[in-house]
C-alpha cells in the first residue's frame, strides 16, 4: 500500500474485531462502526462518504418552532395519529406549490421519518390483495427498505434500471407487472444511490402501467427538489418537482424532513396518500387488519400500533418549515445546494485519478450533481474498491448492496468537509499511483 496513510495491520485487526467477513458486503452502519474504531486507534481522520447524514445545521425555523411548542406544553399531549391539522394543511399546500398536485390534507400523514412511512406502507400494500404478494423495487435503491421487507416477512422483486432507461422501462416493468403478483412499485427520485432522475416520460410510463395493472406507486422524495439542474424553489411557479402523481392517482409520496430541512435527528417525514387510495376499500385488508380502507389501516391500525403517531413538537417544527417555504420566506433548496457544489469538485477529483462515474446520464442529459454519486475503478469489483479505499482513509459503500448490478461504490458528499478536499485528492493520487502500476492486486 504505497503512501497509504493507514497502518494495514490496524485496519485488518479492526475488521476482525467487528467480525465483518467481507468489508465490501458490510452494511452502512457496520462501515460506520469500523471507521469509528480505525479513526480512534490511528488518529487518522477519514474522508467519510458511507452514510447519508445531512451535514448541514438544522433549519432554525424548525428548531425555534419546536422550542416554542415544547414551552407551550405539547410534550404532555398525545398528538393525533394522522397529524396535527396545521401540518396536514401546510403539507397539502407544499405539494400544490412545489409539485403542482392537489391533495386532500386528510391523506397527509406524519411518520417517524420516511423510514416509518415506508414500513407501514409496505405492510398495508402487501396485504391489499391476497393474489398480489410481491413489491417491485426499481433499483438501485436505499438498502434499508429491503431490510424492512425482510423484517415484515414480505416478498419483493427488483431490477436494476441501468439498462432500462427511457422507453425500455415500459417493457421491463410490464414483464414484472404482467405476472399479476405485484402490489406496488417503489423507487426514489432523485435516486439514492445513483442520483439518476427519472424523465417526465419515464414517470408517465410508471404511472400509466400502475393504472393498467392496479398497482400502488411509492415515490420516495427524500431528496425533494435536489436535482439542481432545474430550480423548483419558487412556490406556485414552474418548473415543479417531477412526480408520478401527474400520471396516476394510485400513489404515496414520501417527503422527508431529514435532507431538505437537515432535520434528520427529529425523525419526521410526511406520507402523502392520494385521496383515491386513502379512501379505497380493500376486502383483504379487512381480513388482515379489521380495517378496510387503506388510509384507516395505515393510521388507525398500523401507525397506532407502532408509535401512536409522530412526536408532537417535531410536527410543529415541520409545520413552521413548510409554511415558511409555502410563503416564499424560506428557500430550502438554496441551503442544500452546497451538496451539488461539493459533488462537482469531488467527482472531478475521482475522474482525474482513474475513476469513472457509473450512473452517468439521464438519457440525453448528464446526471445532476447532488447528495450522492457513483464511481468505479477499472479491474476492481465494488467490494474490492470499498476495502482498498479504506486503507487510503476513504470510506464508502459498495453498489451491489443497493440492488445495482454494476461494479462500483456510492459516494455520499454530505459529511465530507471542503477542508478535506486536498486530503481527498492526495489520497486518491496515492491510491491510483499504487493500483494503476500494481497488477497483483
Ligand atoms: C431514499 C431514501 N429514503 C428514505 C430515507 C430516510 O428518510 P428519513 O430520515 O425521513 O427516515 C433516506 C435516508 O437516507 C433515503 O436516502
């Protein structure tokens, strides 16, 4: 390991201590634990790209509103399970202002992060029809959602979008949907980990096929508006956040406060269920949960059982942030643009040192710079790349854990400080210097 800033022996010893059989296959949280241990022992600060922590201060409008709510005594009062009225109304307004879709506040329900939202949505959707027992993930995707499926004991299918962009998506989706066993389609847009963004035509394909096969579309908008190629930050004015909701009324949107408002610690997100789906009666849901409508099952059966709602004070925080965005007093995208700007510099450093971008394009457009990007290194699998980079003080996760069939890693820019860019460059140079000349990898 030429010019590696780390003692290989110590790294290997820590891998052993955590009983990680193959570093490349470790989960995000395992990599976090490993790097913490190595940093502690060696004193070498890593360029940490493994976890999607926001990395910016929380939006003050939120923290101030939350403090005020606590001072006013909300801590002693159970919130309504389907959310406090002002939050539901501001969410519906936000959806109108920034997606240009009209939704009923009734279907806007807070959850303990989008994580809880997808958990209950999977549970409900997986029981809507006895004949439809499988969810379909358009991958690559957020690994924890697959873990949720495992925890719930639910089945899923998946395919990697890499070779199926544009019109090809139609045939590929239909191949799965025509089997008749799919109850829902799940994806994130912008996509974690690849940062691809679906085109309008691709969303139309998804929406129209969802109508044809009566499938629920779960659109995870954790990175709402963060396709910085288009500025969607003006409320009520185009362009808007693209959404499948323009093409089907069988959808659930997940809007998380974690990334757009840097509010991850307070664990609050909104699930926005279309009115048609919210009110729809499914006889099989009645059998399973003694509650026939989708909306009542999610709120009064599932959310009630799991956490009896979302923390009261954080609901006031989110209300205030959404209200400020709706009233054009707070440009939430201006704050997070920093991620795109950092990504631009970091991608350049990787490209100059023998790396290539894996998911490069949205059809005829180069992908946006944002929260994540994906890179590969010639002749190395993603797993090997994760492991080899650790010896050079750089941490990331392998793409194959995300449902991708491509070899490479996901790099998350949020936690990397600008002050680390020179160090990143030096480490990448040392890495490339070693591996481009060393054939005995
Ligand atoms: C695609 C995607 N969905 C959901 C989440 C989790 O959101 P929350 O913090 O609201 O639970 C993340 C977080 O990284 C994500 O990347």
